[in-house]
C-alpha cells in the first residue's frame, strides 16, 4: 500500500513551493536590465530593508498561512466529491474561480486602502511592505505578520469558503493567485508575459502604487482594477523607456491624495 498525499496537504504547501520557484525564476531574469522597471542600483539604494530580512518575513507569513490552511481544511472537511470530465463541472469550477477572485479582490482592496488611510495602521503595520520602494519578486509577501494574517490569510480563507471550492480546486486557485502576486511585484516588463496581456492589474500598475506619488492610488490586488475605477483611486500611467535602459511607469495626470 503506497503513501497517499492528501489534497489538503498539497493545497497547503503547493502555493508556498510555487512562490519560491516562480520568484526564483524572476531573480535569475533580473539581470536583464532592459526589461526592468527600476535599475539594479535603485533596488539596492532605495529599498529600506535587506533581502535576508525579507526572506525571513515571508517565511514567517507562509508559516502562519500554512497553519490557518490546515485548520480550515480540518474544520470544513472534504467529502472527496470532485466531479471531473463533464462540461458542468468545468463550468462550476470556472464559477468558483471567478467568485474566489472577486471575493479576494474586494477584501484586499478595502483592507489595503484602509491601511493606507489610517495613519496608525500605516505607520506601524503596512509601511513594512512599503520599505520595498523597488518591488521584487520574492518580496511579494513581505508584510507585517498582522497584515499578512488580515489581508492574505483571512482574504484567502474567505475566498475559499464563499466560492465553495474543494481542497483540490484550491490547489490550482491559490497556486495561480500566488503566481499572479509574485508577477505583480517582479519589477520586470518582459515581452510575451500573458499577465500583462490579460490583466490591467499587472507589474507596472502595482509599481505605481509603490512610488510616493501613487501611495494612495492603485490599491487593487491581485486580479482586477474595478474597485480603483469605481471609487476613483485609479491612477493611469504610461510605460516609457528609462534612461540607461529598461522601462518606467509614469503617471499620465496629476492625482491628489484623498
């Protein structure tokens, strides 16, 4: 009798593995200066935290996420009913994915925006993430532990519960969400990147948010930009060639802080 790995186990640890593999690829690609949104020099000089500290912070958040995921799977249980191969099941899976995406986006937009507008929360909690003025891939989940729990872990739990997806479906959804989040922070504008083709919320969009002029704009993450557009926090930008090589996302109009 062979050892069987449960969907719950894979659903808990696959996104963590995906995070480090995918961000590692971008670390290797970071040497291509002509595709960077900021120079390597800017990354070294402008960021206010060491890469070792970032790694430790991400590992702490992922540990908390894993514990919550195990508890969530234990509480909700799994009847093992994952219908596959039928048109109905594929439509149902698509519905669950879209629902989960909308729930996660909505939760993170309002929590993220509030953390910027509440001076105490920004100073003591959210500013930790903004120590990365020049975002890079493996810093995507570098947050204060409280923010990681509130935005990412609770947001993920809500999207799992409200979409009604199974542990098996969650493997694919949260791995995809992880890849998207890493991509948004990679700091590279690579040709042929499908995320840049299909999502307005992409690497350049989020890079604007990390700059001082965009600090209270472009809150949406990780998928759509609808809440920024609906509530007037959308900052349009143009992608232009940067002196010395690479690209730069520049705002196309002045935006006053709310």
